[in-house]
């Protein structure tokens, strides 16, 4: 059994690269960030005050989320809805609540048991699975990350590149300075700066590193 974690800031391409690696290696894959997005979307749908941590914690028992090939809320697929601007702007706040993290971290650890697995997120190598076989910290310049995020849903966006840039800066600051599971470079992790690399080049870089160590 081999566990790989990929952490990093918003817009670094973690999910895309982890998903491609999982197919290349034939590993199970879990996008932990999508899980926090799903809870954020569920709370927004219930019109719960996202600033009220106590209400959020109480509401967790009343939401029916399913994480498989698709993410479902009350049986409905919400893969696209969790990528909305509103969810993006609020997911860092929801991710900072201890009750939310406790539930999802336990799920993430159970998911990885007994399987070759890749997880990506903010704390997979530092908190969720600190003893992972391979730990990577994927980053890029804030400008490159903003450009990628902006281009990703360009046709559906109402905000500008500068709006996306400022939001990524805000999320970086929030994620790195929150009290619970802040975004850090995990111990013994490999730093991968993809500013000047394509997605395919980044995948190959990580894949080759894993294969070299496996020999």
C-alpha cells in the first residue's frame, strides 16, 4: 500500500494533477478540497449563517453528502455547483471550523486505509496522513495561479482576473494563518513549483520522482 499526498495553495492545480496521477498509477483518488466545498454548498443551500460556527456544527448532522465518483447532496449530483464563485469565496472559512475538519479528516483517513491512494488538499501531508510514503507541496506564483483559476471557468465568470487574483491572495492569507490545520509545507515533503511548467510536465515530474524512489 502506498499513500501519496499533494498539498498546496488555491489555484496550484492540485486536483487536476492528482487526478491525472491517480489514473497513471492506478491509485484511488480523493479530492479533500471538494469535500469542504460540498459542505460549504450544503450550508449555503440551507441559508445558514456561515459566520456562525455553532450553527454550522449543529447542521452537519442534517446534511446527506455522498463522496464517490460524483459528489451528491440529498442524492443530487453537485459536482459543478461546488465550483461556484460563492462557494470558492466561503470554503476557507468553513474549512477553518474544527467540527467540520474532525469529521472530514476521519473520513479521509478511513478512505486511505488498505489502498494505494492519492489525496490532495491543504493538510493531507501535515495532519491527515503525516506518515504518507510520498508528500508533495505543489505551488506556483500567485499570478500564475490566478490566471489558471480565471481561465478555468472563464466563460461562466462575472469577475475579472484582478478579482480572482485578490481572492487568491485573501485565501492564501486565511489558509496559512488559521488556528486549525493551517496550510504549511509538510515535513519531508517535496516542493514542486509549477509556475513555468505545464500540467503534463508537472504530472511527469511527480510521477518520475515516485518511480525513482520505488526502485
